C-alpha cells in the first residue's frame, strides 16, 4: 500500500468495482465497467494498480482474482484533499455547501450529516476543556 494513492480516473473506476465485489477476475471487472474495454486493457489497469500497491491477486484455477489492498477511505483522502485544494480554495465550507445545495439529499442523510458535525463539535469542545 502506498502512502498517497494517486489514482487515475480509470483506476478509480476499477478500484470502485473491487471495493464493491472483491475478489474479482479481469472478466468480472470488465463486465462491471461502464465502458466496453478490451480484456487486455482491464488487465493492464489491474497490473498497474498492483505495481502501485493498491491491488493484490491470488490464483484460482486458471484465473487471477484481484482484491483491493487500499481502502476507499485511504484512496479518498488524497483525492478529496486535491478537490478541496483545487476546486474549493481549501474551504471545507464551500465543499459542504456544494454537496448540500448541489444535489438531492434525503432528510435522513441531512440528519446524519448533522449528527457527524455535532459529534465533531462535541469532541472539539471536550478537547478544549482538557487543556
């Protein structure tokens, strides 16, 4: 596993499939992709991900089964940092405003977001009293 996963768009598509349905063969990944890529193209992406330390494989009969080594959370951190830096001028407020204003979010999802923020505020307040 690498410290700072820097995934291309195609690699992220493949990783998303592995996070949902691992282990998966090259044919499984190919079938789950939205684009109609050649088998060898999907294999090349998987091999590249393996070289980078994001994916591992094991042999099952005549085929290889691939699984993600890097979690979606590990991969998402650096990607989100880049988005925050490049699109939202380092402002989490702008990012959250875009998420809340820019799409349909159910009431239960909004309540969960509020719960997470309230929990963070509570933890921050507890830390202030400990100083």
